C-alpha cells in the first residue's frame, strides 16, 4: 500500500489510528464512548490490526497490555470515564512496565456533551506516574502517537495519550506515510518484572521513581515541548487545543507549548520564564500546569476557577488572561430526545404509569429521565442501575422499584451487579433493554449481537442463559409494547423474587431504519388532552395554537402515541406496531 505524499482529510481520532498503524501497531482494544469511539472504528479498516470491541474498558486495557507483554505494539482507547474502569490495571502496569510499545489513549470531554462528568486525565498521569502526551491538532496527533510508542519502548512504560473533544472531532489535511513494521519482541519469563506481588512491586516502585527522573530529562530535551519567543512582554504556557486558541487570539505573544505534559519539562519552563516579563497559563479543565509553575516558585496568572467548568473557547482567552470569571455556561439549546420509533419509548411510558422508582444507567435510555417521560430517577455510571436497584429494592420496597439498563451495558458491568443482587437475596424487577446494539455511541456491536468490531460473525452471548446463571429467579423475554409492559409490571412487581425481563422487539433505529405508515390523525376527535405528546416523540407535537400536529416524515409508525389516545383522534395504520 503506497500512500507516500498522499493527503487525507482526517479527524483527530482517524489520524490517531492512522499514525498508530504507520507505527506498526498490531492490536487495538476499546469500549465505545464519545469522543473516543471512532478511534477503534478507524482501526477496523486496517487488516494488519486486530481491532476489538471489549466487554468493558478494564478488559480492553488488560487484553491490550497482554498483547504488549506478548511482544507486539498495542493500544487501548476509551473516553475519560472509561479509563476510570481501567484504573486498576493502569496503576500496576506502570510498575511492571511493558514489552512492546503500549499506548493508553484517554479522550476527555470538557463540556460534558455526552458524559456524566468532566475530569482532567492529566491528573491521572501524575497519580499513576506515567508519561502523558497531548496533541493540539489531527496532524500533530498522528505525529505524537508515533512518538508515544517510541517513548513506551525506550522507557519500558505505558504512555498516556490525552485527546479532547475538539482534537478528536476536528478535521485537518494530514499527510499519509508508509507503515513501518515493528519487529515483534520475544516474551521472556521474568516474574520479577511481570508478577506484581508485594516484594517485586516494592522494587519496581523504586525503579519507577528513578524512571520518572529520566523521563523528566527526556521531556526537557524533547521537541514535543516548544518555546516560541515573540513579544517578550507576555509569555503564555499552554497545551493541547488551547495552543491553537492562543495563537489565534494572541499571535504576537511568546508561547511555551507543552506536548509532553507530564513529567514536566522544568528546565524548559525555567528557560521560558527567564525570557518573558509576565507569564500566563491557558489550559482547559483543571489548573494542572498553573499549580506546577507555582510550586516551582514561578509567578504566573491562571484562569478564574469558574473556567474549570465546560470547554475553553477562543472567545474566552481574553477573559482568562485578565482573570475574569466566566460570564455564561452555554449548554444545548435543544432538549435531547429519544428517536422517533425508539423501542425504549414504550418502556418509559409504562414505567411512568406504574409510578415506580427507576434506577437507570448510561445509554440512550437516560433520556427517559427528562420530562414529560420523567421515568428514570438515578444514573451514576456503567452498571450502577443494577447495584443501585438492589439497594432501592431493599430500602424503598421491591414492589416499588425497577432497574433499567441496555444489553451492551449489562454485558459491560451489569452481570456482576446481578450476581451480587441474587447472592444477597435481592428482589424486584430488572429490565434489560435489548435493542441489538450499543446505540448511544453509534450502533457498535457487542457480545450479545454475535458480530465483531470488524463485522465478522462470532459467538453470540445468550442473555437469558446468563441471567439464569447469575441467579435470577425468573427470566423472560418480552416485547417492548406499552400494553405488554403494563401487564408484566403488574404481574411481577408484587412477587417475592428477583425477576429479569429482557425487553426485545425492534432494533435500534440507527440500525433498522424501517418506517411503518404513520397513524391517521382526526383533528375533529382530538380533545387536546395531550396524552399523545406525553410520549415525548419529536414526530408529534403541539403547535403555537395548542393544536396537535403529526410530522409524517419523522414518524416511524411505532404507534406508542396511538396507545395513549382514548378518544380515537389517532388511529393505527398498521396491523402491528414496530
């Protein structure tokens, strides 16, 4: 494949995968999550790379680390909260070190466009004692990822690689290069290196502290950290995408751009400080760089604490340099909503009618918490629907509580919660919403779909058998219609047992785009009770005069709104809804 001097318009995520491929990577593993999802999807295009969706991030990390131990360059990727799931192996892998190069990509999401929190993974680098690189653009991403593999092998360490939303999803013309195969490294049996019992780990910790000193020296001399001297009245220290914002708004300023953010290049920082009159730090999220400069005794200004919340934007740079507080906290102007025809909609209509307390999870179904559905009452992290459900059922009453999660989330971390609930004599009703995909992140396959990341058929996980093996007293597959849900909830909630309902009927509309005929609407029969609107479907709405309107272009013909109409204003056009 000859791509020399070929240019492609790539996103940061695509450029990362391309650069790793050019660096000879042979194994990649991930669990989907915005803004990291496209990294693994991009790897699936390369025949030389074994690209896998793992059941969760801890598994993804460990399998990729194992590939490194086995002697091939490997890479792990996830969003920031995914790295939390993989923290256990991360912390120990920095002690053990690697064999072939191993890079750990974390895609942070300042602004929480699709996350339950904002966190700054630069802090994890310091906590884990691992080097961290952060590019500012797609082109730089491709360059830096190659450097990351070199550093990993030179210093026998995992290398953290921080992406952020803007770098992940921004596109740029990127020059493609040839793949350079990395010679496989032989795995040598070495318990002192790879077996982290206390006696071995103690010695490895001592070696790690010595390694950090060498990494700091490397950082000082590396071209990943660049001093640009212009107007010496103002010197700005920055990293990642903020570098581009600074160059756009203050092109005349002197800049220290940190590409290797940790360990800090203290010598280069002191050199820069000696050449400028005033130093300001411009960084997104936490004051990570600012605090380090202050610890070094370098006087500098940083952003107002209000700028720790949300994304930093080009128009904010002036306020940041002046120390002004944030004037606004911009959010989405449009309420997110389940897609027309979404198989989850009828479930939440039924849960609202049942007036139960619902513990939810991470996925599209989190939208069931928003009015007018208002039928989901807690969401913490992946798998917490099941564990919170167990406690809710014991202290609120198992006949008043329902747990809800999706098929992919159940496989990710719901199974252990179900085992715990059964083991500890939990009771109540748990719903596994099986729409045949990992929907919220763009319809990726998972073990319950029987398809791999590369679209190859594989073993399909039997959710019914798994739930029974976990100890559930009653397991049943039902369809997602509101009528069926109503009956099943009334039947099972009072029972003194742990029940799992696998709600399965139609596929996610990202996969199955079949549209059935829209219902017939008779305005003369409409009483304006607005029960049809309460299903929160964008295809049916009130106009400015309070009249019901049906958008037949958007409508998928699921007939959930029809089931809500008691006056005949809506009539199904289908023999059976979707």
